[in-house]
C-alpha cells in the first residue's frame, strides 16, 4: 500500500488525541481539520492565538468532531518551562497522547552559505529542529500512555539532497530526518512509531515565500496531500517506523 494513496475511513482517528504543531496555517491547519473530522481530539499548536481560534471555530462547526484545545507557544522563544507546562497540562487534561505531528517550520533566508546570516541560521535550526527535539522529549511520557502512539516529523526534498541557496532550511531538514531515524531506532522494539513525511510542493505561505514567481495554480492544496499523514496517525500503519515517506 502506497501511503500517498491511503483512503481513510470515517472515524479512523476516533478516540485519538493528536497534537499538531503549526496548526494555524497551511498543511498543519488542513491536517488538524481533517483529523478532527475523522474523530481525533486535536491539540492545535501555534504562536498566533487569533489564527488558532479560527481553526478552532472551523473544527467546532464540523459535525461530531471533538472540541479541540489550543496550545500557544512560540517555538523561537519558548524555554524549557514552557515545554514542561504544556506537557503537564496535556497529562492533566488527557492523560496521554496518541499522535504528535511536528509540522511547524520556518524557511529563513535563500542565500548561499557564504552569505548566510548567522542569527537567521540559528533561528531556523532552533525552530525546525531543536524545538521538535524539546517537544518530543516532554511528550514521550504522554505517548508512552497510548496503546498505539505515532510521531510524524516533517521533512523536505532539500532535506534529502542538498540544493544551492537553501541554507539552514535544507540543513535543518537533514537534521530532522536524522532525529526521526535516531528516535525510531531507540524505540524499534516498542509500540511507538516514528516517521518523516516530505509534503512535496504545496500551496502555502511558505511555498510562496520560497518561490514567489511560480504559477501557484499547478500546486497541490494542503487538503490534497493528507493521506500519508492520516495513514501514519491511524492504526493501519502499526509497525511502520523509521521511514521517510513522500506525501506526493
Ligand atoms: P506555513 O503555511 O507557513 O505554516 C507554517 C506553520 O508553522 C504555521 O502554522 C506557522 O505559524 C508555524 N510556525 C512557524 N514558525 C513558528 C514559531 N516560531 N512558533 C510556532 N509556530 C510557528 O507552511 P507549510 O508549507 O504549511 O509548512 C508546514 C511544514 O511543511 C513545514 O515544516 C515546512 O518546512 C514543510 N514543507 C512544506 C512544503 C511546501 O511546499 N509547502 C514543502 C516541503 C516541506 P503562523 O501561522 O503563526 O505563521
């Protein structure tokens, strides 16, 4: 079965508690809404309360979707106390986590390595890699309480083959693939599955920032690239771990 062609059934994610980072926009937003429509209890993470509330309203308007929660945290500035208090509040409210989708990310500059600004480099590496590490670490006890836990990291084509002028973004996605593989190997004998998804070219704000001149009509919408994510979040991917999967 090719995950990109996976067909989800109604209630696929019923009773699952799923945290999506960067749920305020783009792919994360589409995944959160679709997952809620399939029965998941969503925790919508982002840094912009108003944008998250709009996603909350969209989910609340769905028939029979569990009412989501909102977790506001800027991944560029959050300290260890912010991660711990998020995990503590999830433990208090839900007692476990079944899905953790590391989707939030930033592009940074499209410059050569020679010209790349060091401060931007650190910010991109921090938001795209270190924050995912920190959130994973505090969420592992919550995932340990699930009968069928799944972590999804978000990669990119430039995280598999280096490409000129993609700077810290490309390097951060290589690191994300590495983090996913290391964690998957550490849990190879357990129930936790850990995988990477490469969304492929998708019509979002980040894509516009990276390719301002392209014809956007030819790009897939976020809603069209979700099957691989849903496959990995639901029970049909049990035993699938350590993989890097193309959503397109
Ligand atoms: P997007 O529309 O720009 O969404 C990015 C999300 O990350 C937004 O929710 C954004 O919040 C959040 N975010 C960014 N910086 C943050 C921070 N410091 N703290 C908290 N949240 C933060 O981009 P997208 O295209 O959907 O990207 C989603 C993922 O797919 C990213 O990891 C990206 O690298 C990856 N990807 C995308 C493509 C593509 O073609 N679109 C291709 C390959 C990989 P705000 O709403 O507040 O900005």
